[in-house]
């Protein structure tokens, strides 16, 4: 009985110590397995039957899954990372679409860009910062 109690205590300590860092899938699996073993040990200790052991193991594993439920901060971080990747991919696609459109048929000509200084005063009297206008010319 003392061995089972010590084993269950060790498994419980491992399960509870891993609650804060659950991004590692191996650690998640270990915590679920440990909580399942803890539940199976508790089921055996209480009922002394194979059915009680199996039900305790299932209850322990279910508790481990609930213990590892997704954190909203972790989900938001994953969403932000995916959003940044998608935005980067979209920018790359637009760049290559623009390059392919400008390339067109090499026999017909090409696009040249010219930068000219723009006026800093508007028609209604507002003053703008110094800037350049870029004009694309198909030659």
C-alpha cells in the first residue's frame, strides 16, 4: 500500500509541475498519461476490481485533458503568429503578381519608374511635407 501511495504521489507531482509549460506535445502526453495512471491507481485502491481500475484510469485521463485545456493567451498568441505569416505571404504574392504583370511580353516593351518632386502646397492652401511622386511609364 505504501508503494502505491508513493507512486501516486510522484505521478501527481509530475502532473501538477507541468501545468505551466504545456506547449510541448510530449509533455502534454506525459501529463495525460500520468493523470490516467493516477486515476487507475485510485480506482484500484478504492474498488480492488479491474472495472474500477479502468474507470479510474479513464477519469484520470479525462481530468488531465481538462487540466490542459487551451489557455486564451496561448490561443491568441497562435492566432497572431498565423496572422503575421498570412500577411507576409500575401505581400509576397502581390509582389510576384506585380512582377509578372510588368514583365509581360518582352517584345512589347517594359515598365520604367520615374520619381519627381511633388508640390507641397494644395489648392485649398494647406502645406504638405516634401515628397516625391513615382510615375510608372510603359515604354
